[in-house]
C-alpha cells in the first residue's frame, strides 16, 4: 500500500504539472503561432480562452462522473483525451483547428483536475501523511507555474511552437501507464445522478459570453452575431439557474451559498483570475511584439511574477493560521491592483524593467489570495458539500481567466485602434488611419508592414507600437480597478464566523478531493 500511494502521488503531480504548464507555456508561443497560422488577435485570445472556458464548464460535471464511475478511471480517460487534444494542437494547420483542440484539452484537463485531490485523499487516509502529500503536490504545482515561461521559451526556440503541445505525448503516455497499473480505484459511497442539463446550459452560457466579447472587436458591439451571442449567454445562464433549482441532484446546489462567505470566496477568485492571470496574454505579447524579445528571453522576464507567486503562496498559507481570511484575501487583491498600476504608464522606448516592480507586487498579491480564498471556500460549507465548493472555486478560477481575457481584449482593441489613429494623424498615412488601426487591433501588423512602401513603414511601426502600449496601459488600469473593487467586496462577504477550521484533515479533505 505504501509503495502504491507514492505512485499515486507521482501520477497526480505529473498530471497537475502538465495542466498548469500548458497554461503558462502557451502564452510564450502566441507570437510564433500568430506568424505560423496567420492568426488574428482574436484567434490568439481564443487559443487561451477556449481552454479556460471548456475547463470551467466541465469541471463540476467531471467531479460527479468521477464519483460515479471511479476516480482512477476518469483520471485515465482525462489523460487520454488531454494527450489526443495535445496532438491535434501540435498538428493544427489553421487557427480554428487549434482553438477546437484547445477546448478538447480543457475537457480532458477538467477530468484530471476534478480527480487529482480525490486520488490523494484515498491514497493518504492518515492526516500526517496527507499533509506531506499535499505539500509535495502544492510545490509541484507552483513549480509548473514558475518554469512555464522558461520551458515555453526553450521549446519554441529549440524545436518550434508545436512542441509545446507535442511534449505532452510521451509524458502523458508514461503517466497513463502508471495510473492504470499502480493507482488504486476509488468511488464516492453514494454518487448521485449526472447533471447533464446543468452541464449543457452552463457550457452554452460561458461559451456564448466569451464568443460575444471576443467577436465584438471585429464584428462590432451592435452586430447580429454579438448581440445574439449575448442573448444566448443570458438565456443559458437563466436556464442553468432554473435547472439547478428543480433538479434532485444538481451539480451546484443552492444550499452551497447558504453562508455568504461562499459568495465572497467566489468573488475573490474571479477578481484575481480576471486580472492578474488574464493579463499574462497581453504582457507576453508586449514583451515579444513591442520589445522584440525572443521567446526564451520573454520567459525569463516573466520570472519575477511567477517566482513572487511561488514564494508568497508558501508564506500566505502560514499567515492564514493566525490572521482572518478576509483581510488576507482583501490585502492580496489590493496588492494586485497596486502591482498592475505599477506596471502601467508605459512609454515607447521603455525597457522590460518598467514591469519589474509591478510584477513583484502583483505576484505577492496572488500569493496572498490563492491559499486563503480556497481555505475560506472550503471552510464555509458542510463537509458533505466541500467537494462542490472545491469545484466551484476551480470553476470560478477558469471562468475568471476566460472572461478576463475577453473583456480586457475588447477594451484593448478599442484603445489600440484609437491610439493608432492619433499617431497617424498628420502623417502621410492619415488617409488610411481607419484601415491601418483596424489591422493593428486585429494583430495584423506584420502583414500590413509587408504591403507598405519602405518610406512609410517606420511611421506605421511607430504608430502600431504606440497604439499597442496605449491599449496595454488602459487594460492595466481597468484590471487594477476590478482588483480594488474585489478587495472591497470580499471584506463584508468573507466572514470568520462562517469558516469552520475544526476538521482540516478529515472528512472535509476527502470530500473536497471528490470534486
């Protein structure tokens, strides 16, 4: 048994490492993907958002499937699906196929994420051993986030962008073999029915909302496609709420929100993910597109952020035992807001060090929020509902990234367009300002430069760079405001009297792991 549980820990750590690495590694490869597949900015946003949308939509349902059919079985099938999707990503010949494959990756990732802690809980029933296992798992997860930009830079420069996906195949095959042969199966004692209507309505709502926000840049906010997508999203969300209220075994019971702290924890996770995590896409594009850094060099310059998160998370977990969760979460979101403002105010010609102080402060904020908002979410529900609360927290995390990318992208595109028009005013290209500003906001700078006469390329390049920086500065301010609003909102919503810490290692952990 002792030998088998170490195999379980190893397999779960490998799966989690792959999932987290795949998020950070993709950001570094986006400029290469744009060039290779002739992708627009909207396409690049979808490459990141499709994974997050699928992950958030499938996570709660995956937990229910694992309880019913077996956690090892679902983890294994999730690994298979993740690897198949990684192969499809690696051979994609156009942006649409890559986006669809990324969504499939998200579904496979949801199956693995929903079962990871459940497998650990079953393998380590003793409190002391479980603490050790969770510490190892947490360290591996933090390391994946920290080394993602570096690993992405090395793979993109050494083997090409396709290998950021294809590298999952041999690792996943070995992990799958170990899962099938070394990991024990476990199920929930009494699993309820699968909430397929809830999954379909929630998935429709999230996908339609992301589609509307990302397409608004190219189609216009008043276009039939965008307005129709917003209507479908609203209808899907309303149906989801209705379905969850009438079903006997809903995947998100209303009783989870009996204590207001559950809502507060969800707000905290959403605010963090929609700001600090969603902005990684645009920071990466700035480092590589505006500053002209190679992928590896860009990855190195994001290390201050990731290492700050890693270190601060370890310190924050200890602070959570002596300070109220609401103050730690609120302080963390405030730090994120301050850090984003410190990264703002960029000018043409600034070096990457203009981002350094902001990265460190933002990482500190994320580190303060992460462990303590999860502790609040888990402590605010009965042990029998802890699995659902865990799934809700992870869903809000992925949802925040998807909605953040889409919402900030809409603001970014508008500001870039306005900035380019201003820069081209009074130049020989002023008559084409609308056409060229639309091209820049859609990420087609290289294509336009190739068509311009040599004497006009410098004018356009300067305008494109200035417009991009103006857009980045704008969304840094918008994201900072969202973080500050979240910092204020969680104070009355996360209440110490709602949080039960009397049984951190027993039944609550086992149930949390189930979802």
